[in-house]
C-alpha cells in the first residue's frame, strides 16, 4: 500500500492550517476597518468567500492527488457557485451604488 496519499493529505491539512493562522491578523484588521460602518456585513461576506475558496482549493488538490480529477472539477464548480450565491448582497450593493453615481452625474 502506498503512503503517498495519506502523507499528501496530512501535509495539505497542515499547510492549510498554517495559512489560516497567517490570515488571522489580516481578518482581525479587516474586521476592525468595517466596525461602525455600513460595510461591516460585506466584509463578513468577503471573508466567508475567502474561506470557501481556501477549503475548496485544498479539497480539489487532494482529489487530484487521489486521481479523481472529475470530482476535483465538481468541487471547484460547487465552490464557485457557493461564492457567487453568498456574494449576491455585495453585488446588489455595488450595482445600487453605481446606479446612484450615474444618476447624480
């Protein structure tokens, strides 16, 4: 039995954990920037989208390492759809703001 896949899985999870640990100060800074503003909910949306992207990328890489490229592609597609769905309020706000700017000009 080959130990390549379990070692790859363990290494991927350790590196994902290290990346998340490095992101903690960035997340705290972004959250503090949004506190007390009308943009606080949108920062949360962006952070959730970032988390989905990181987990999806790691999961797809593990699937590819296991030789399951079709599953990896579906994982990436599902993550893209999920990110689009959670970002709809942000997109609506951007379009509303663009409409306000164009109406003024």
